[in-house]
C-alpha cells in the first residue's frame, strides 16, 4: 500500500513538473534524433568524463542490477544529437524507473540511507553526464546536487559538480546554446567498472572552458556524524583564437582532460563567467557504505 501511494505521488509530481516544463517551452525544443551507429559526422571531442562504478557487497546480484540499470538508461541517451538551441532532459529520455519499464532493484541513496529500490544507479549516470555537459559549455536549465556528501573522501565527483535525479522531483535539463550540432556519447563498461560520458561536435569547440568548485563553509556534523558543506561552483569561458578553433581539438581528448585546468584564472584576461551555483550538502548520520 505504501509503495502504491509513493508511486502515485511520484506520478502526480511528474505531471506537475511536465506542466512547468511546458510553460517554459522545453517540450518544443527537446532533442529526439538518436544515432548510435555512425559518429563520423562528429569527429571533434568537446569534453569527456569517466567515473568508477563502485562494487558493493551485500544482496545477491546488487552490482549486476545496478550496471543493468545504467546500461538501460545509457541506451536511451547514447548517440543523441542535440542541434543548436535544442534541449536535453534526463527524464525526457529515460523512462520512469519501474519493473514494467525493465529496470531492476539496486542500491539507492534515500534521505541519507542506502536502500535497495528499482532504478538504483541512475544518479551515477546523471552525474557523469552532467560533468561532460558542464565542460562542453551547455546552458544549465535544471540541476540538483545530492542532499548529503554520502561518500566523503571516496566520492567519485568533485563537490558542486554532481547531479542527482528523482522521477517526478528532480531532473537534469540543459540546452545547446552553441551554433554547432552536438552528439552525446554515454557508455557503461562492466569489464572495467566505469561509466564514460562525452560530447562531440561537427566542429571543434569554439571556447576554452574552466570549471572551479570551492568549499565556502564546512557545516558542523552531529556527534559521530559526517560534515556538511557549502560549495560554490563557477564556470568560465573565453573565445579560442582562430588557430586554436581550427586545430585545437582534432585529436581525441583523454577522459577527464578538462578537469582542473587553468586553476587560477587571471581576471584581466577575456575569461567570462557564464555559470554559477551554490550547493548545500547537509550534515548527516548514517550507515551508508562508502
């Protein structure tokens, strides 16, 4: 009964968010063309990001189910073509995580506790994807950080650069506001236990990108608990020279190549900030396996 009530609430929230997105005009711009066979028209890599898939102990098939969910979601996104001004929305591409839609039960963080629920693993997909989109200079329309820093120093992302999703509640929505058609790659590799997201263009990326996240404040933890954080993230871009635009991205870039470059930006240069957000990760007490 409780599960049915939660499912109904999520569905109602999804309808409400769909109405809000309609008012914003998003459905008229959602990218829908997918080509996951021929990538020859998109030879220029704009960004790339890889995260490790944690192998958890406990329930039987827990790791297999998590990877299965990731692969199911990735299949809906890999090869998606996003034309200039088009929008990518996570829940526009990925179906509701239910048994009926093919998803399996896997580990999921809910209110600071690691539980087992249908769709476990999707937040790692959204976080990996968000990093690639952030470094590819997409306009961020909707994005949420995790409520707590569940894994501490063992986290697989930089604080301030994660993206959690919850059907009916939290989405990841971005826009290609460049003038260049782009293609998303999203691959899950069970053999190496990794997820890789990348963005490719018909031309090389016309700007240099730098993303900086800085802890503004450590939030006092409860007794025997974990600290919280207040984190500010900024993105800066500057136009490339003609020579850089023509030759700078012709060779394939290594995964995560965009991380931590130009760490100290000279504010007298042509760098301009085009993204800024402040995230709060609450202090917490939990037995989350990290």
